[in-house]
C-alpha cells in the first residue's frame, strides 16, 4: 500500500539521526507491517537498516536479536550447544502468514512493534522470556520483558520517538525444552492460536498463549502442573478476542486442548 502522505525518507547512521522521530515520523525497517495498512497520519520515515546493527549476536547470557534482524536470518540461524529451544525459531517463523519474499525483508522488531495478536515473533520472544531494549526519545534506554512491551492489540509500550533496539533471549530459556502448537482456520491462514510450553532446567513450567489473546499471556508453575490445573488456568484467561480468524470461545476451548498436548509432550 502506498504511503502517499510521506514526503521524506531519511537514512539513520547514528542514534542522533533518530531525533526526527515523533508522532508523524516513524521508524522504517522491513516495512511489511508499515505498508500493510493506511498510515494517513505519517509525513516521514527514518530508515533503521542503515544503522548496520548486527542481526544476531551470541552473548554470555543468551542471544541478542537486533530489531532489524530479518525473519529469514532468524529462521536459518544455527543452533548452539545446549540450545534445546532452537527448533522454536523456525517453528515460529512458519507461523507467519507470509511467503519467503516477505521473510527476506520483514524484521523481528517490526513484527513486535506491529503488536498484532498473531505476530509470531511476539510468540517466540515472549515464550523464551525475551527482554526488549528500548531507546527512549529522551536519549536514555529502558529494558522490559516482551510480555510488558506488548500491551494490547496493536499497542506497545513505545511512545512517539522511542525505538525498539533489540530483544535478548536469556540462556536459561534457550536451554529449556520447548513444545510448539499452532492452529488456524485454514491451512495457510493467519494463526488463530500460537502456544508454546517450556520446561526449564529447574523443572519449572511456563505456558505462553498468543495468537488468540490481545497480548501474550503466561502461566507459570514451579513444576509441571496436573492436567486439571492447567486446563482450569487456561480457561480462566479473560483476554481472548474475536476476529475473522477465530471466535473468542473457539480460541478459548482449543487453547485448553493444545495446552494439554504440550503438557503431555513435555512430561
């Protein structure tokens, strides 16, 4: 979709170049979300890709994913020793309603900032306890869990002028055993639910529900819960929503079924 109200696109070379950002001037990375719907309020874009951030960096405490890392790059990133959760990278990439051409330009950070409930990079980052690094408009920075970064359907913790710099996945999550489930109303349709379960080395269990809720919902347990407990807790979630890709009551009921499949797989 053309952004015919935009009159200027500037290339960012340093953080100082982001000072032009505001309510009508926004960051541009891959652009797949930005160009996907009308943006009549925009007058300018600041291209982040020219900042040259390394896409994926293995650090002592995990993996740092630049906001400008493409889905294609993440999907082919090789596993590291002990990273039991690595298959979830590709699994979540396949939950996109997009072909390989989009994978080559769409970015991890852009998917999070779009904050669509069916955003599979949100699913991955939330399920692995990802931490978002935000460059604030006042020149400072802030770190927050991805589960706090996404505040609702198409809403985030970003204010005008703020930029998502990176997402860090901690080593304890990367070393965890992970199970993935996705369901859609049609084989190639947008996700109706994306649910991931995780068992950490200390035997704690985390279930992350996305795709059918307005924001990522996590259920945490000191150990693997009983089937009855998990089902009750999933059905107690209140933030389901309805759209063309699934009714709230359908999503709620199916989530309980998929959660039990995950619990059994990880038991």
